[in-house]
């Protein structure tokens, strides 16, 4: 019974010590610059290459004769566009 009491006191002391350390860390941490959300990046429309099915931004895609999108000139030529 005596050992159980000593163990209980030791656990309580360790818990209090750790709890105080965490509180000190939070108090000494530098304040955050801003809590408002960052501005979202503009959404870029993605298209798929008709030959290899790689997705790429529409601004980087090559458009074929029938309106298909291709990742490179070789794939556009393969499709006949």
C-alpha cells in the first residue's frame, strides 16, 4: 500500500511538472502574424492529353485540329491534328 501511494505521488508530480512546462512554452511562443486565412491561389483548369492521358494546365497544352488537347508536339502529330 505504501508503494502505491509513493507511485501515485510520483505520477502527480510528473504530470504537474509537464503541464507547467507546456504552459510556459505557450506563453513564451511568439504571437502569430495573422489569424486570417491566406489568399487562395487562382484555380487553373486542367486538361488531359488525348494520347498519354497526362493532366496538365490548359495554358501549357497544345490544341489539335479537332479540338483535342496534347502535352507535346509529338502527341499532337500522332493524333493527326
